[in-house]
C-alpha cells in the first residue's frame, strides 16, 4: 500500500524517527483491555501517565461521547463511559499523535481533526492501511 511505502521511506530517510516501543502505560492498558479488566485497575494504571489521562479526558468530553456537554473530570467516569473500544482508540490516538507527521499514515493523521469514531475506525488493524 502507498502508506506502507511512505512509512518505510520516512523511517529510512529520517534518522530521528524509528519504530519505538509503546509507552509502558499504553502497553499495559492495551493488554488489560484484551480481558475483562476491573475499572479500578484500569484507572490506577492510566493515572500513572498524565498525558494519556489528558487524552482520554479530552476524548470523553467530545460531543461524540458526551452530547450533553456536562464536563467529565473523573478518570473513573471517563473509563466507564468510553468502554474498552473507546479507551483502546484513545490509547492508540495518544501513541500515534506522538509520532512525527512524516511517519503517520496520510489517512488517519494520528488524532488530528478526527472524531473519536473516525479514530476508532482507523486504529491499526481496523482499516488504516
């Protein structure tokens, strides 16, 4: 696919980019989401990464997840409202936004300008390639 070729060229041509390991909190969150993780365990894990917490709170306060507009400030409430799919999309969006623009595929653009549903649809393995 053209996106794979673009990614490979970007990785080859720019010495500052490379395939990096996911942040530990992201790895653990994604692992927990494969099973039935208790909310309190997931919240405790996500609280260890303030940037990811901010990303998830921003996501849960979007019109897609929060049409009433009442601010959700609790990570526990955010985790409950987002559910596993929303959290997974938020974690991947957080990770992809940390990549240089030259490495992100043209279609998903990390989190830039997408609705949460579009981010979920464009997660790796779900139509991004």
